[in-house]
C-alpha cells in the first residue's frame, strides 16, 4: 500500500515539474532558483495591467517602456550565469 502511495506522489510530482518548469528539483542551483523567482515576478507584473501601470507611475515612465524593459530583463534577470570551476 505504501509503495502505491509513493508511486502516486512521484507521478504527481513529475507531472507538476513537466507542467510548470519553474517548480524546481533536487539538483536546482541557487542561481537557477533565483532566476525562476525573478522571471515569475516580472511576468506577473507584465501580465497584470494594474501592476504595470503602478510601476510606470512610480518610475515616471510610459507603460509600454516599462513592459518592454521588464520583458527584456526576463532574459537574464540575475545577470549572466556563474562559471563553474573545473577541478
């Protein structure tokens, strides 16, 4: 019975990871996790017109400019990836 529950839990987790790419996994690095968080936040602001308007007013920019800049920031929200040390 417990192996059946474990199989169901693993299947649900695999489905979650396949459906939502930003949910993470055991081998996720800090940089990848932070990048997912920033992209999710930026896409939420761009996707909700009221939030985009709020940011535009706060920055004194046009709504289209704010939307463009946030969309551009989604490419590398935390800067370029860190190089891995080869030992």
